[in-house]
C-alpha cells in the first residue's frame, strides 16, 4: 500500500494505524484487499509520504479503521526546539481571555509607531539636505498611518465585543489582523507570554470568522490534524468526520498541509494544531482561504498525546456543512 495517496470506495479494509519514531499516524480506509507485511516486535515502518487521507465514508456505528498506538520517542516541531523537557505551564493548557491579546496588540502598535518616530527623528536632518520638506512629509505620513492604524484597531475591538462585523473579512480577520497577530506574537515572546497571547489571538480570530456564517458542502470542507493527537482525540475526530462525511488529513508539517490544501482545493478548512503551529498556519493560509483553528491541550508536553475539544470541532464542522 502506498501512503500519501487517497483511498476511496471499493471493498473496505482496515489499515493499520501506526505510530513510529517521530510520532506519526497512518489511519485510512483502502480499496480492495489489504495484505499487511509480516512484522516483528522490532520492525519499523518508514513513511514514504507524510500525509494520509482518512476516508470520511463511515458513520458512528460503522466499522472504523483500527488504531495501533505504539509509544515511541516524540519528534519536536521546530517551534518547540527550545523545550527543556519540563512539564508545560497549566498542564499544557494556554487558555487566556481575549483582552490579553488586545493589550499586547496595543503595545505592539505603540512600539511600531515609536520606532518609526525615532527613525524619522534621527534621520530627519540628513534627509532634509536632500529635500527640505522631506522630514515634514515623513512626519505627516507617520501621523496619518498612526491615525488609520488606531482607527482600525478600535474597529477590531468594537467588532469583537459588540458582535458587529464592521468591516469585510479582507479588512478584518483575514486581512491586517493576521499581520498584527504575527507581530504581537514576537512582542509577547519577550515577556514570556507567547503561548497565552497566541491562544487569545486565535480565539479572537475564530470568533470573528464564525460570525460570517459561512457554509460549504461536505466535500468542500477539509479537516487537517497533526500527527501528535492522542488515541482518544484521534478516535473522536474520525467519528465526527464519519458523521458529516468530511475528509480528514494528517499533515506532519506546514509545507505538507499547504500541499494538501493546494491539491484538494477546499472552500473552507478546520485545522487542529498547537498555538505556535496554528499561528504559522493561519498566517500562511487564512488570507486566501477561510480557516477555523482549534488549539490543543498538551498534558504530556509538545508533540505528543495532544487533546482537543471535540464538542467545538463538531460544532464547527456541523455549522460549516449546514447539517
């Protein structure tokens, strides 16, 4: 059986779902008969591809692919290179109120404006030798940019708390907001609050995106999950996908997630990831495609046995497919 391919219809067979060194999963339904190669206790399976389609044509009562869960060493994503092996704060739960993001976002905007003002102040005399009006023009441009930015930020805060979408999505959650999220993440890292601020930022994004009330067909929605889900979480995701006939992909890296999206061409995506990977994914994809991002709890540290809120996932999938 070749991994990385999409297996559909035909005689249903159960394919082993395996977790090997590097903590990756293979869970799928295949066409025709499947003959597993002989294995031993010491055998290893090297994945020729890094994502596998999970066939959604299954119901809650239908037979599902078996999950063979083999405990092995974790493989950290690049976002967790600095992890020292200690338990994560809050048992891996970085939930935070939206106000935390808004406070750090305001700080980020203020820092940006201050840096711009300092640059003009320091370079102004030399720029004035090129054109006497240039420093004044730059000050006026900075003032206009600051005014527009703070007005937009005020509109963002109003839209979130008042429940009114005051701007189109291209000017709100799928526009400048994605850039602000990224910059705020860098600032919050200096204060040791990165994961909490990112969680709050993702919650704000999801709230605004949900209010758009977008619906798509079952075949037009794609669910992306990481390799590090616990058995319980993975079983829950498969059950939800089966009930609503939604395809699910295991994407081990952001590059492969983008490849799946490019090849499948969905109209909407429900993605599951930790806060750090979710920020990268939203920045890369959400500007071009509607995305809802579900963050995970990491009780055993990053990149292993992650948990998620299955009720929220089912609510999102159900609302998007109009069930």
